[in-house]
C-alpha cells in the first residue's frame, strides 16, 4: 500500500479537480441535471429538448435519475444515447409519462440487456409509489431495490446504481450533484461501487476484499471518511478518475 497520508492527499486533490461540470457533460447525471435546471428556471445550453407549457417538478428530476441510473453501465456514449431514447419515449416529461400509465413495453432492447418491458415495469412501480408519496427520498436503498427497480432483496449487493442516484440527489455543494434531498445527510451516503472503482481501491490498498459487495463498499466509504469526514462520496470523483489523473500528473513532472 502506498503511504496512507499520500493517498489521502491525492484523493483530496483529484476529487476537487474532477468534481467539475466539464467532466460530466456526456454523463448519465446530465439528464436529471437538465430537469433540475428547468425546475429552477435556469437558461439551458445543454441541447436537450424543453417541453412547452410543462412545469417541471422534483418528481421529474427523480424519475429521470431513476432511469439514468438504471441504464448507467457500459460505454458512456451508449449509456447517454439510450437514456436519451428513454427520455424521447417520455416526451421529455418523465413524471407526466409515469403517471399517465401508458408505457412502451416489449422484448426489444433499450440498453444492452435491459428491455423496454423492464423500463415499463419500473415506470409502473414509480406510478404506484407516487400515488401515495411525494418523493423517493423516503426510501432506503433496500426498498429502492425492491419497490422501484423490482429486484429481489439482496443484503450483500453493493447496489451501485442506487447509491449513485442517492449521491446525485443528496450531495449539495452545487457543483455536479443536485442536492435536492435535504433530509439525508451526505455523511450517510455509501460509495457507488462498480468494478472500476473497486479495482482502483484494491490497487491503492484501501481494501483487500475481492468481492464487489456492500461490505467492500462500506469499507471504502469508511476510508473516504478520513479524506472528507462530512462528505465521503466526494471521494467518488477521485476513485473514478485516479488512474488517469495520476498518469497525467506523472507526464507533466517528467
């Protein structure tokens, strides 16, 4: 393991460098950010459609985040393309589409192995939720998994997409993430653990665990609390970018 103090300082430096909108233009978070901007009445330059005479709400941001997070695996350009396809189907009015109850379904692929029938199932789950509740913020990650994404309970799963969505909605520094859920503290967030982040954490010696599961995610999160005690998921930006950032830094020092 590299010197622990050095790793912590590098994570702090890289996180602040990559916690920047310029790195997230072509990224899944761009879609809920689009609706967040419309909700705030901001003037947009992101190129996404703006539905006329439609008042965007918190629920639009939440639905866009649910769909974007669910499709966020694989090559980034394909992810962005296919989230755009889903938003086109929703006529860029995600909450209206969900509550209208007429969903595209079928065996055709929406994104990789995710079919339109799975998209329709998630929309139906969202409609049932919103008929009795106003915000997804009240859901635990476990309830999010079962009640919205329709997956079987799994106490060992890292639930990467759910913790990524929670990072988007909770972190409130106003830079990349949206900060709309105010009843959850950033201190409570868990790192969204995927294979790439796990490999970086292993290479740095942050964890020795070989399984990409919730125990590993919590161990990495505990380390990141040493870097950012009140906001451990700020470290997500660093772990995602660490190999490239260090490679670029080494080139500059040669």
